[in-house]
C-alpha cells in the first residue's frame, strides 16, 4: 500500500465521514457514495495538503483507493525531484 494511504484515509474518515471499514483498496469513490462535489472537494484538499493538483474527474472518479494512493505517491515523488 502507498505511503500516502493513511493520509487519504484520514481525509475520507474525518472530513467526509466515510466509515473506516469501507475504505478498502479496491473501493471506488462511487462505492463510498462520494458524489462529484465531494470528489472535487477531495481534489482541493489534496492540493492544499500535498501540493498535488489533478483533475478530480480523471484522477479520482472511478479510480480505486489503492490507485488514488499510488497516484498521489507518484505525484509527490515527481514534485520532489
């Protein structure tokens, strides 16, 4: 699992009140009942917290939590170079 997975879990449980038991690596935003507004807000939080900017629809909508965590790890590593 990605090193940023705990950060993503923290945001989803504390900000969006998603039950931690639902946060499986294969879960999608749809599985978590995150609508497009919530996904867009997640994108803003990620940008403010991690400095990673991405189009919310292409980066988060439909992607699994595992893939989102990997994307965030790759993006922060690329930004550190």
